[in-house]
C-alpha cells in the first residue's frame, strides 16, 4: 500500500529524488509516493517540470545518425497492417488539419487565427456560439465521410467536453468526450454521415449543460 | 500569412502537429513523412543508448510504430512533437538496454554530446539550434563526476543506486549529482529565455 508523503516532512526527501522521477529511473512504490506528493506540493511540482525540461533538452543533443538503407520501408511495412484498416485522408482534409494545427501551434491568438483556419473551397466553417467565456470554430470538410475539426480557445472550458451532432432529420450523434484544457483545445473526428445531412453541432459539459453550438447547414 | 495552402500541398511540409493529426486518422503519407523527418534523430538517440546498430534499428522501428499507434493521444499543449518522439525512443532504448545487460553502459562514449567539436546541431522546434549549443556548454561545464552521473541516468537509464555502485560513491551523492546536473542544464535554457 502506498501513502502520500506529508507536504512538509516529506518535501525534503522528495526533492532529492525528483530528478530520478523525471528521468523515469525510479520504479514501483516510491515512484507512486512521489507522484502523490507532487500532486500536493507546488514547489516539487514546479521542480519536477523544470527537471523534465532539462531532460527534454538533453535528448535533443544526441546527434542525428542516418539509419541503415531500407529503414523507412521496414517501418512502413510494420505499420501497414494497421493503416489498411483506416481510410486515407483527402488532400482537403489534410489542409484543414494543417490549418487547425498551425493555429494551435501559433498560440491561438488574434486575427491570424481566422486567416490560418481559412478552409479550402469545399469545406465549411462556423463560429461557435459560446454560452459563457471563450471562443471556438468548427470546420467540416469532405462530403460522404466528412472530417470534423473543432477548435476551442481562451475562456473557461471544463476539462472534458462532449460533442453532439444533430442532423437535419433530428438524429443525434454523440462524439467524445474530448480533453480540453482551460486554454482550449483541438480535436478532429471522421463522421459516418454525409456532410449535407448535418444541421448543427453542440458542445456539452459532463453535467449535461450546453457550452456552445454552431450551425452546420450547407 | 499565405503559408497555409502552400505548406499543405506536400505531406513533408506539414508541421508535426498536423502530421500526427493525419496519422491519427490513418494517413499513410503523413506517417511516411513523419518517419522521414525523425528517422535520423530517433536512430541517433537509440544508437547512443544501446550502442549497437541492429538494436538501435529495432528500437527506432518500434518507436515509429508506437507513434503511429498513439498519434491520436499526442497533445501539442504538453510539448512539441520532437520531445514526444524522442522520449518514446529513449524509454524503449533504455528498456532494451536493461534486457541486454550485463552489457556495461559507458558514459565516456558520449563525449561528443558536450564536446565543442560535436557536429552541427539539428534544427529543432523543442530546443533551438543556439539553445542546443547552450545545453552542450552547460553539460561541458559540469564536473566530470557530475556529468557521468547525469549521462548514466539520461542515456543509460541508471538509477541513483546503480550509479552509486558503478562509481563507488554513496547513493546520496549520486542523487545530488543527477539533480544538480539536470537543473544546471535547465538553468542554461532558462537563462536564454530570460528577456
């Protein structure tokens, strides 16, 4: 049975081992104890984050070495059985994904977002009507099996958000839940219904309240 | 800003986050582009840890299989893709190394990581080219004993107890050396980021 280290007495002992925790070389019960301690101790949590950043930087100094000839082909062969199960993205869907990803990478700010999210011709985009703080947009691309991309930014989003699509015939399709941080988030989903049948999308919190909605009618 | 369409025209030009999002939807072209982009970085890191080309290739291949399998759970808010893929590679390499023991891990073989004569640093979104030089300088400025402990833990996956045994030092000293070394590397980065 594990126990959390007390915030005061355990702090000093914990801080001595945080580096091993960050490096992933601490195992078993002690690792669990330290993680529990870090949940309670702001100072240790901060130091753990700094140590992890140090590790990330160290990994980047390893020099790049070209792998043996044929490596890429062998990797692709290894993932082939998995990739055959899934449909390929169209070039259009890729354009939407890159726009969404670039927006997220750019820090979710300002008018650049609107330009970056500008979808290709046949895609539809809609601003979310948010009940409360925050903003967001929805992009639908493709016709028979469209790709839905939802982007939320700013505001005060809960940790998890579910998505409900409503078709013109009144059918409700539940998606998610998706993890959303307080600063927003982005997710995508392949839909099994044609884009032309979509009427609207609603974002719903864990307690069932509607956080935002957007029209999707063609 | 008119980069959106131009960059999206070829999978190889997509940013990491978009490649991973496309991989999560089973896009093989995105997977190939991702492998092409990171193969040398992943293989280089794996080779540093396991020290054997065949094992390093196995580790690298499994790294990309896992990236493909888990692309959907990658969260760009938690850090750049570079960090994500290199962390997967390191963990797999260390697991492999543990299975291969008692092959000894020799930190002296990692001298090029901090030596000023090390080859040009790759362009990196997680840690920029100049920052990588700073990290190398910070690594080089550690005492040899401190550096050995840090490299043993980082690239050899050794715990403080294992380092203490290998270096014939108390466990507490090994803990202190690892922590101080890692914080010094982090401080070098923080110093750069300070306005």
